[in-house]
């Protein structure tokens, strides 16, 4: 799957690496987990659309109890590569390869059973070859414990038979020796034992001359010698020669099996890459089910529309906390947000109190956009639209560059300067607490300049600020709009809802009163505030702008819905055209069939060679295995070739 990188710093700020980890945890194999850990922006619009469709179809397949059969699949790419260059694999390694190849066969048949509506999944799996025969060849030579079987070759069976005859002769000789009354008297214990592969007798050192043979070891005290009798030693020598021959035969078998694997290395590796992609899609689908996600609509334009969007990491944290809480405690629930950008306005200026949800709103929009552009579902309501952006840039949080000894303000300015060097029209910019960390007047001036710059770049943007002077910016510029995080004046607590078309107040004095701030100081604060407050003028301007745009907002809502339907219709038309092209290609293939062509026969799910074809009757005689069959032409399909 083609992809190019997101801005790395932005991914860290948005905590996308944690999303990768969560998606990886739902994958079945190390192949899928590896891909999940590397998820990034999908460059091609068509590939991105198909990737999201794959996840959607996988969600449906899981609901239909059609889970992909991943059992046995592992990362055997290195083993296959080694086999392709002539290296000999061990019996254990060949068994691992065999298990993975059995999985390819299961996947081949899984594709045939897929529901007819899961066409994109079926197309993804079409190039996967069935390597069951190679797997059976390995399993016919090696048992589950990793031992090469006697039947693996006639030569191995013959040499092992000779070894067993020799070993039986050794046992006969040993039994004969230890049954001798004279020998019985001097044995340390009544049975023979082994020293390596040699059968030995425990004899006291002072009786050494009573048994002719080879001393293989002595006890720690030196009182006992372990002697292999001469008659047995001769048989052991013959057995050693046969054992060496056995090892040579086993080596031949392992080399033969390794060469068989290496012969198909390109197609095996290609199939493994597809199954790795399938496992990534499976992980995304399981993740989608766990968090009630929906497929986003990808727009070639600039419209970004999120409905009841939820931050998955916050939701996961709240879910874990609710499990740990007592049953009587009311569980905390995430507050979803609605956001629109890129239609009537491109820039959203969010204001409101601290801990009111401004930053999490920025992170939610940024993270869900990154997830969608990586081919994932998003936690929101159906009908969300994400534009096909080139990149997402963020400056969020009170970060400080220790290496450069920069202040918080300098760190933010440095980051924003870096963003402006890279940002273009097809980008989303997220700036948190813009203008903070310096003199409010200068900060506001700088903030306005930054907003002007974002307007000139014609990109999408969301910024948060505490500076009152920036609240009027959206009133004076058509490409910008105000938004506020809601604050409950009765409880003096934030509700975390994002309200577009409003600006927020800090409510600092009301919060201070609730926290028992000295009343005398509060009165002084109110007197100072009356001298400088411009809020009424700002409210009036905001109200006038809202009254002017009421009818326009209704028209905007209708326009957004129309654009959404237009996108869906175009996607359906594209899918229909692909099916038409596919049907035409299949028809052309069948018209050009001739004797000798190798084809796939759907009825038997096997390959066969055409013996004779009659286009008028729509019939073909095909050789399959040991028999010949009359097959209707509509049951004949091309063999899918791997790239």
C-alpha cells in the first residue's frame, strides 16, 4: 500500500503512535502488527478510498461470521528468501514454512466462500496462491516434532532399518553378557547404561581385566569404569557408519524440501505481503468494532465535516476508569464534538476557559483526520467527510526545547515558523494557545499576523486562544469563524461541548468567587474590568454577524449534504465502472481461449488445460488431474498472476 509520511512531530503531538499500538493489538499475526506499527498517510486517493472500503467490508465479514483463517500464518519471509538462494532450512524451519503455506490454502478457499457483496476483499485476496501441495510435501517428510520420517525417502527408510537391526544386535549381546554369573558378580548395578551413543557396563576399577572392551568414562571417584564390551564396540562402529549415512540422507531430504520452497519464493512472498495487508485490515476492523467507528467519506475537495466525533484515546481512558470505579459511581462519558471546515469558512478560532476542552477539540480533529488519511475508520457518526490532504501540522501544548534552551514562547514561535515553511493549500494546521507566553498586546498582534498568514495559505486551520482581541478576528474576516467551548454558568464547570459561531469567555472572576477568593479583591477586579471591557461591543458585532448568516448557514447545511451525496454517487459510479471493465476483460479472455491454455475451473476450484473449445455451444473440454470434463465457458476464469 503506497504511503508517504505525515509530519513526525505532529504525529507525536496527536498521539498517533498509540493508535498504531492499539490497531496492532487487534491484528492476528506479527506480519499485521508490523504493518500497523508503520501506518502512515496513504498518498493515492483511489488507494485510500479502497483501503477504507476494505476495512468496511472486513467489518461486514466479521458480522457474517466470516473471520479470515489466519491460523498457522507467521513471518517466514526470511526463511523463504534463504531457501531461494539455496540455503538448507532445518526441519523445524520447514515445519514453520509448512504451517504458513497451509494458511495460504485456507485463505484461497476463504475467498471462494466470501459473501458476494465483499468484492474489494475478494479482489485483494485474488493473487494469493494455494501452496497446500508444497505444505503436504513437507508434512509427508517431517512429523510435528520436527523429526524426518522414514518414508521421506526409500534410502532413509533402508538405512534406518539397518540401524534398528544393529541396535537390536547390540541389545542381544548386552543381555548375553550381563546374564553371565561371573559378570553379574562384578557389576556395580544390574543393568547396562549409555555413555553418549555407546552401551556400557559399570565395572569396578579393580576388575578391569575381566571384561575386554573400551573404557568410555570413569566415575568421579575413579572407582567405577564404564566399559563397552569388545563385541558390542564392533557393532557400535557399524552403527556409527550407518548414522552418518542417515544424516546424509536427512540432509538430502531437507535440501530437496528447501529447494521446493525456494522454487516458489516470489509467489510465496507476494502472497505473504497480501496476507500481511489483510491482517492489517482485520486489525483496523476489530479496532473499528471495539470503538463503534464509521467509515469516513474521502473528499477530493477541501470539505472537512465531523459529526459527534470522539477522541479514541480519551474514550479508552474513560472506559478503563469506569471499570475500576465502584458500581454506584456514575461513569464519565466522553463529550462528542461537531466540526465543519472548508465550506463557508476555512479557519476556526476557538476560545474559552482553561480545562474547557479547547485542546482536546484540536487533538480530536487532528487525530481523526490522520486516522482517516491512514485508511482507518473514525469514532464518529455516519456521514463524516475528510478532505484528501497533503499533510497535517500541529503545535499543541506547552512544549519546550531543552536542547536549544528555548522558552515556551520561543518554542511555539520556532514550531510555527517551521510549519509556515511547509504548509500548503491542501493542509490542516492546528495551533494551540496562539499568542500566549508573551505580552498580551504583542501576542494578539502576532496572533492576528499568524491568522492572516493561514488565510493567505488558503489552508484549513483550527486555533485556540485566550486573548480577547483575537475573538473579533473572525467577525472581520469571512474565511474565519468563531467557536467556543461551552461553560455552564450555574455549576461554573465546562461541558466540553464545542459551539461554532460563538466566542468563549474565561469566566475567571466567577470561578475565583466559587473558589472563595477574597471578596474585597473580587470587587476591585470587577472595577478594573469595567474600565477595560469591550465584551459588549464584541457581543453586538457577533450578534450582527450571526443574524446576517442565519439564512446562509441553512444554505450551507444543504450544500454540505449535497456535496456529501455527490461524493457518494461518484464513488458508486466508479465502483460500477470497475465492475463493467472487469466483466468486459473476462468476456474478452473467454473469446480468445484456445486449446492448450491453462485456466481456472470454478466448479472444481482447480487449474486445468483446455483440450478442445466450442465457442458456439459455449462448452470446453478441459483436462483436470487424471480426467477430462465438459465445462461451460462461463465457469472458466483466468489464472491470476502475481506481480
